[in-house]
C-alpha cells in the first residue's frame, strides 16, 4: 500500500512538473513570437529594410530591437527600433562581426562568447560582446562599429 502511494505521488509530481515546464516554455516562445511580430511591423512601417536576416535585442540605458538585413537596393543595414524611435546605419561600412569575434577571442582566449549585438548609446554605434570568463564572471566589451577600436569593458562579478 505504501509503495503504491509513493508511486502515485511521484507520478503526480511528474505530471505537474511536465505541465509547468510546458506552460513556461510555451509562454517564453509566445513572448518571443510576439516580440518578433511587433518588430516586423515596425520594420514594415518605419524602415526601408526588405530582407530581415536577424532580430535581436540590445539592452543598455535604452533597450532596442536590433534588426540586421538589407534595404531595397541590397545594402546591408542595421536598425535600432523602439515603439517610438528608429535609428539606422549601413553595415557595409562596419567592422565585420567575424573580425570582432576574432579580436575578442584573442584578448580573452579562455572566455566563451555568449552574445554579440550592435549597440547604440547616445548616438554612438558599437558592437557589444558579452563573454563569460573562466572565473564565471560576465564581461561586456564594446568595440566601435566602424573602426573596431575598443571603447569600453565592464566586468560583473558574481555575488555569493
């Protein structure tokens, strides 16, 4: 009788856990889908981008939806969008992402790159690279989008 009760409790916990996991995953996917749909609407209404290659987020003093793609004439472009603003630039003038990755891995050989996105702060355009170093700390490194010059580096130490 006790074994049967334990099996029933474990089965109930598994079912509840699976339901919770499904609900959490579907709400996250749904939120991301809603974000992408909103950004695509902004792209159609406020930009000349005709081919969207990626949609990402930059979170600094101001958060932006970052859209990389091509405009009507095929020029690679980036757009930083919010519900009220839009900023643009040409990516054919920018330092390529691969060059930024190479520079980061040369400067931080034991780190893992977790995110690279074009950032925008006070009209300054840059590549923001998020790294996790060998000590588990996160680093944010900013390189000028057009020259590749190192602009800033921040380290977040984990709290225990």
